């Protein structure tokens, strides 16, 4: 199963406790008791984040990496404070009405190599999200470390440790979360699992999430795709009810389409690789006919703020 951080109640939030053990997952309920009053959670609304890159140091700002032949000049790289970026996203998400029932961080939660100190800071920053009643799901990216995450999740059972993949069943669609690990490899076993899950869930559209780009990035930074990306795309092409693959890793907001399959490159919450690029998160609303995505930039004055994409479930 994917790593799930359930909501926390008001008392735990005020105490500043991680308090994962006693919290209940309310995936099937549209109402949750939060902060001593009822807050409506919309099961057809999901906040989509990627590449938060949280450091143990909340004051750390980073300009993005340089690479040989980069079209971005040294002087054009803009420093971004990752903790402040995630805090801004948390504030934006918890201000929504109705609130999304779920939030997905699609890999690279950590800045370095996924230390426990980095994850403790991540958990601190997403406490307002979880205290609002929202369930947080985490996929594994190349900067993450499963073992260090597990050590901070006392409620996680031993049989749940391993490849972090699973399904979120929602009223209008199934969301399938994959584990592309630290090297961008799904592996034959996980691909077989994905094929089986898709075969067994044809009654609703499927949206698949994984951290790595499945093919070479066409954006500002040349990043090769995952090694078994072609196998993944071939599998998804055969499943007509699979409508999209959503990924991070490249820190760039992009959208492609191959027949029925939409390929959504999520923007980074943290730093970006091109001067003036968008960073932020996606507000996803699900209906019987489509998944509607809206780009929510951390800077609301950014020219791409409120850009929309539609993933059709029909045809």
C-alpha cells in the first residue's frame, strides 16, 4: 500500500505531536469532525503536489540545479525557500471550500537523501492539512528513503512495508499510486500488479500516479525517462479506461496526450529549473465525465495561475 498519513485531531495538532497512531482514515465519509466543528470533505476533490524537497533546515533556499549546456543563465536561477513554499500551499489547500478529502505528494518529499530530520520537518509543515481532516498519500521519489519514512510511522504494519503502491477508490475514479523508487524503475512485479489492478477495476476510469517521467523530458531540462517507461506506457495504452499518468521529477508543468492517455507533468512545489517558471500544486475535481485540473501557483500573479486542463473520461 502507499504511505498514508491520516488526519489528526485538534488536540494532537495543538500539542504538536505527529500522533499517527490514534488517527482514523475517513476515506468513505463526506463529513469529518475537525477542530470541534464539522467540515465538509469532498471525495471528488484531490490536491496534487509533487517535489516538495523539504530540508531539515526551514530557512534553506535553493536555486535549482545547473547542468551542462543549460539554456538558463547562472544569474537567472531564482532562489526558492522550500519550507515557505509548502506552508503557502498548505494555507491555500486548507482555505478551499469544500476541502479535498485527499492530498497526494507525488514523490521527492525530501531535499537530500530522505533523512528522518527532513521527514520530521515535512510532517510539521503538513500538520495544518492533516488537522483539517485531509488524508495525505505519499509516493516514493529519487530523493526519498522508504526505511526512514517507516521509522516515523509507528502505526505502519510490517506487512505493509516494501513497495509503496496502492489504490485510492473514489466515487468517480480509481487513483493508482506507483513506487518508482530512487532509480526510476517500477520492475516487472509491480507492472504485473498494476495490470491486474487495472483489469479488475474497469467499472471506473483510472488515473495512475508515479514520481518519474515515463519518457525523456521535452522541457527546459533534459531528463531521461524511467528505464521501464516504455513498458508502462504500453500497458496503459492497452487499458482504455486508464485516462492519465501523472508524474513529477522534472519540476515543470506540461501536458501531452497519446490517444486516450493524458500525460500530466506536475509542477514542483519547491524550486524550478527555468527563470519565471510556475511552481505550486494542482486542484483536481472529479466528475462522471472528467478530471478537471487547475494550476494553483504559489505566486497568484503568475501568468499561468488558474490554467486548466481536462482529462476526459468519455471516448
